[in-house]
């Protein structure tokens, strides 16, 4: 089920697999970046989703202002008001963006009550979601 769709971002979820899927492509305006994350958070809360994939393979730069906003608004809500069990991040091709994401996740890996892991592709992330023996962290 698609909740938001544009050339730069898509938010959808699979009710059967309990997966939220947030995809970012290219340079995203601050307003669209925030709308995408806010929509993803709201869908996760409303549908009591257990798994979250952020696909940043084709994503570009995240501004410091948007990084701060994520840290102050989205991260605490993910940690305290969702039923997430695991979060997967598809690594961006862009090395600088990858470093930014790694720093953001490292900041919250001990705050979030669920494990996070980087992957190269979506099928690997979905497999990890359903592997009850995995305890991998970032």
C-alpha cells in the first residue's frame, strides 16, 4: 500500500509482512524529506508495523538541519512510540551520504529498543527481518 509517492521519495507498507518501506532518490528538498519521514512514522504507528526499511541506495545529501530534525523529532518517536522490532538501511552509493547515515544511526543505536543493520539490497533486509536467530547490530 503506497502512502506517498514522488520522484524523490516513496513511502509504502506491506501489511502482510508488517514492513514499512521508505525510499529516497536523488536530492530531496527539506520539506519532502520531512514529509516522507513523518508519513513513514505515522504509518508505522497506525499499522503497528514491526519492520522498517530505509532504502537510500540512490539518495543524495542530507542537510545538517534535516539531520538535526531527524535526531530531535523522528528518532525519539521511533524509539518510544512504535512497535518496531528491526530496522534495515540500504546503504547509499554516495560515500558522503553513507557516512552521514552511519553517524546518525551510531548516535541512536543504543537508544533504539530494536536492532539496526545495513544491507546492500532489500531482499537481504527482508530475509534478516524474518530470521528469528539474528541479533546483528550496526
